């Protein structure tokens, strides 16, 4: 993405170190939210949401599902999980996240790469959405032209049956 990407970190327990901002390459603007209400308000302007899902997994799922159900929000999620192996949670978030990482099992470089890829994917989603909107506009215009051509053809057909028009 050309301009500065907006990354929203949802950290319910306020445990994210301030060093997170320094870990990222230039071109990222990091904001934090401590609740789903804050995150919902900031999500539409975010390119990526990084969720710290230590013990508040239910809130994470609620937020991801609520944002996925909003058609005007195109955002990816990276979930940073605590140490426990909660397979039910993993199964539930599998279709909602861009990537999940387990605390202590990834390097800052891996996180930075995941963030970069998620932001790039958001850019592709935006371009795809614009392309589909353009195709819809073109399809609507073609339908209008088709209707005009049908009308002209009908008038010509009637004129041919009726003979020349009187002046």
C-alpha cells in the first residue's frame, strides 16, 4: 500500500510492550485498543488488526465475527496466541484470521513479514472490490445500451411494417 498503513493492536490486557512500534518497518502507524468497542470504532480505518489473545479468546472471536459481518470493512487479522493449545479456539478462528502466531514460537522478523503480507493482501482486496464495482457499472451501462438498441430496433421494425411515415 502506498501511504502509511494503519495497524490496530487489540490488547485487552494492556500487555503489549511499547517496543512493538519499533519492530515494524517505516510506513506503519500503530494504534491500540483495549476493548471491542474501541476496536470496532477504529477498525474501518485500519489495514490490519493484530489481536493479542491471551485469556480473552471469546472477545477476540466476537470482534472478528462482528467485523467480518460488516460489508464495508475490509481488514485482515493476525492473532497472537498465548501458550495454551486450545484446539476449539484454533478451529473457530481458522477462517477468520490471516495468520495466527503462538507467543514464544515466532521471531520479530516473522511477525513483521506476516504484517507486511497482511497489509499487502488488504491492498489486493481493495483493488478487487474496486474492479468488481467497475464491472458492475459497466454491466449496468451495457444493459442500458442494450435496452436502447432494442427500442430503436422495435421502432424500425414497426416503421418497416407500417410503411413510410407521412410528413
